[in-house]
C-alpha cells in the first residue's frame, strides 16, 4: 500500500502540538548555533537530555550536542520514544 503523505501531514505534522514541538527543537538548534557548538552541515544533532515529549525543555542545561549517527541509531516506538 502506498503511503499517504497528505493524510499524514494533515493528521500529524500540522497539529498544533506537533508544531509547538518542532518550534522548540528549532529554537534549541538556533541557541546552540549562536553559542558556536554546532553549525549547518556539521553532522551533529542537538539532543535533549530529557525529551520534550517527556516534559523536557529547551533550557541550556537540557541540551547536548552528539553525532547524528548516534542520535538516530536507537529504535523508537510508535510514539517516537526509545523502544
């Protein structure tokens, strides 16, 4: 069965909750870029020590920079948390 991207966007990506999470992730990335800890295309991700979905914040103490390969290498469950 073909994936219905339009339906996925309408039901998930465009939801107010998901927009707020995406804005928080973008804010964290911009904060780390201003501090010189990451730059565009460097292969690093800004990781939240305590995930946003579990009540974490974009506070400086909750952020760390790790390689994208490490940040994306663990299995995730259907709620985007670690399996």
